[in-house]
C-alpha cells in the first residue's frame, strides 16, 4: 500500500496555510504602512523647528544716505533630514525701533543635525543710525554718567524660504542683547 505524503485533510492544510499568511501579513503591516506614508512624518514622531541665531554684525559701507551691514545668521537643523535654504528675509530692530532690513537669495544646503552661517546684507538709513546712536548715548549719560554700561536689545524677525522652489516658508523671531565694546 502506498502512503500519500499529502495530509489526510485538504481543508486542514489550507487553514494552516491561511493562518501562516495572516501572521506574515500582520508582521509586515507596519512596514507597509510606513512605505505608504512616504515623506510625511509619522504621527508619533515630530520634527523640531530650525534654530536661528544672530552670530555677527559687520559694517560694510557708509554712503551718503544709507549704511550697509552684513548680518551673519547661524541656522541649525536639529532633524535627521537635510533641507535647502532658498532665500532669507530679515528685519533688525534695536531697542524696539526698526534699524535695518534686507534679503538674501544665497542658496545653501542645510545638512541633517548640522549648522550653517547665512550672510544677509541689510540696509539702514543714515537718519536711523544717527538717531539711534544719539538716543543710546543720551540714555547712557542720563543713567550712568559718562560710563555707558547697558547692552542693546535686538529683535530679528523674518522668514526662511526652504526647498528647491522656496515655497516652504519658515517664519522666525529671535531676540537678544548686543554688548558694545566702548
């Protein structure tokens, strides 16, 4: 008598096969869902905002009616994905008054977990500088006599345009103090 290698019940073999496929499907489900999400972030993970800081101010040129400064902004990416900075706009206020504004179209790649320095040329009128300096000196003399000690408060506001086309807008606002070496 020949013995068959097939199970005695075709239905029992089919149910074991189906349960194995179901277990395989359930194990692969998270991978399938991750693949379907594409570039969107997962609901349990969130990306942090870019960090922006004023790292330097340089006087570039003094003209008849305006003064040109170069601001250097430090942009830090605390995320594990790279992005591209397409352009940056900024306004600098000193002691609450608009001091200078400008825009830069210098493209730079921002690596994951990296930082870059972005130069932005800003312009201010002679009248804004003269008025600010006189106001600061008068305030210092009134409060401290001839020895000025109070730092300048600044606010830097604007927006970064990110991505290849620059359509992703990231607004920012940074505040701090500038201590002048007098």
